[in-house]
C-alpha cells in the first residue's frame, strides 16, 4: 500500500497516532490543523482523513468545498458521534467512510486502504450532526444503510426501502428528505395497505366535487400536498395491481388526473416507497416489474434487529431518554440482567418492538433501573444449536417446497457477510480474510447484494 494521506485534525495527539500508524504501513502522511491550511495540500494527497469538528471550521464544510470545486479525492471522516444524520450528511457530501473516535487501528488502515484503491468515480459515503430520537443503530450494518441514504439524499431519484415491519423505514425516508434539497418542502406519507383502488386514487390524486357519493367539494390528494417535497408510499407492495399502472404513469412525467376531472395536473415530488414484501420473483404476478424498477432507482435494504443485536443497548438508552422526557420519568438505565435478556431476544417486531418494550417497562418502573422487559414469545434466551438446526431444516424444507432455494442461500450469505462486517467493525480486508476470498470478490458480492434480483 503506497500513497500520500492528508490528515486534517486539530488534535496533535490524533495526528501523531495516525501518522505513526500509516507510516508503519509505508504511506506518506501530511497534516494540517485547519481547513484553511489543508486546502493547499489537497492536490498532493491520494486520500483524506477529516475530523468533523475542527476548532475553526467543519471537516464536512471543507469536503463540500472540495467536491464543489470538482476534487474527488477519496475521504475518510472521523467523528466522536456517529449519529445517522452525520453519516447521511457526509455520504451526501461524498465522504467514503466514517469511523468513530476513539479510532480502532485496523479499521482505520482498512478504510485508508480502500480509499487508496478507489477510483475517482467510485467515491461514495459516510457522516455529521444529529437528533438522538432518530437513531436506528450504529453497527457496521447500519452505517452502510446510512451511507446509502446519504447517496439518495444527494440526488432526486426514486428510492425503495425494503425491510421487515418495524425496522425504521419511515424514519429512514424522513432522513433522506431532511438531507435533500427538498428539505424545506413537505414530507407527506400514505399507507397503501388494504386500500381499494378507488379510495387510493382519491387519496393520492384528489377528486373533483361530485366525483363520488359524499364528495361535496373538490379536494387535493397527497401528491399535490407533497409538491416541492417528498411523497412517502408505505407498504407499496399492498397497492392494488390495477392502480399500479396509474402510479407508473405519474412517475414517468409527474402528471396526474384528479378523480372526476379530465384536465391533467402536474406535481413536482420526489417519491420514496417502502415495503416488507419481496416484490419480484414469487410475488411478480402481484406487483409490476416495470413499476418496481421505476421505484427502485436507489434500493436500500434495512436489516432486521436480530442481525445487528449490538445496536440493542444503544437503542435502549435512546428510548429511555425519550420515555423520561415524554412521560416525566426518572429511569437511569437497565440492569445487566436486562441487557443480557434484550441481547438474547430475536426481536421479531424489530426496533418498534424494542421501543414498545422499553416504554412499557419504564412506565411501570417510573424511576431507577429497569429490571425486566416483557418480551413476546419464548425467545428471551439465545437459541441452542439444536434449535438452530431445527429452524434451518424448516427453512430449507420451505425453500425446496416453494422452489426458492437460491433465495434462501443468498439470504444466508448476506447475513453471514453482514455479521462479519459488524464483527470486524466494517474492516473489509478482515472480512475478506475471514471468508477466504479476495477483496475484489468481497466487493463484488457486496455490490450484488444491493442489486435487485428476478
């Protein structure tokens, strides 16, 4: 590994540690304590390491100026607070990766190695400021999600969020909206679940006076209400098949008709859709593939909480703070037994289930430490080997019966890679080594996991 790395940080001890580490790997290291002193050095650098919070400036502001000037030098961002907003904003501004302070040596080396191997066109994402109630997790898996959301925020393409119920798809949609150029416009959400075609059409596109019984006056729909902002279509997989063609036509030119009107209208909206269903493959007959690809210009999958249990303690802290504020409580935290209980649960309801469990326990306890959580089912203890074997056998039997074995294998591989990324703190070199594959092979697999399959 050869190259020149510019470190922009106003803490001399951080610069010293990073310099020693990278020089030991054969790299040239130059440094600057401020953005003003750093900018003249950027042309010499093959990669940047930027601290978000500089004494006289902001590392992301520097990065924004560089990108605006056409400089695409790959950048790694350092932050003491890896909140979702940080990651989304840095991703939007073209950072490649974010690392939390204190810095883990191998994670930094891996990030710099990846930065140096990046071509200018491959530069992607990472971090800035935040609101604690929006936290969905800080695991390596969620960092990848936030990076993808940052890419989405930087453009106006349609986004399709996939994931189980309760993982935080609407919160993710709001993050994209808040960091996009449409942030000053409205964020309008509609749930497509179990809504008949005529009602959904009136809700989305509005209706004229007398268009149907009870329509005593004209009304605008969600599309018009969202003009200049973002329209969030939740549970898009439940949209009636007959209505999907009308939505597709709207997405093509942003023109629509109010129910009962013959004159077309236009609305400038950005569409973000979400689903907990598989829209292609077995369910292809229930969802148009052309609509899928129009919606999934940027697909983002949000992993279930059981695949990132390391997020649970931090999420519990967030929900305790929120419960204290909303209900006037004085909860200080959880006991070690509750921490073990929570990290041993499979959380079928995901983040939403965790929040409800914490709120219930906090409301009962009122003050002090939460000493128990009421958890659904009998999954409060980690499953044993026999339980795992039984569950895997059942999954294999279902996959074989439904002719979906390739999908099961792909899902198992995806989970294994995500767990490895989490275990090695996002260090792809270590993950590739653990999987006994090259970094290029791992990169190709990660890219394939983000692409929709038929």
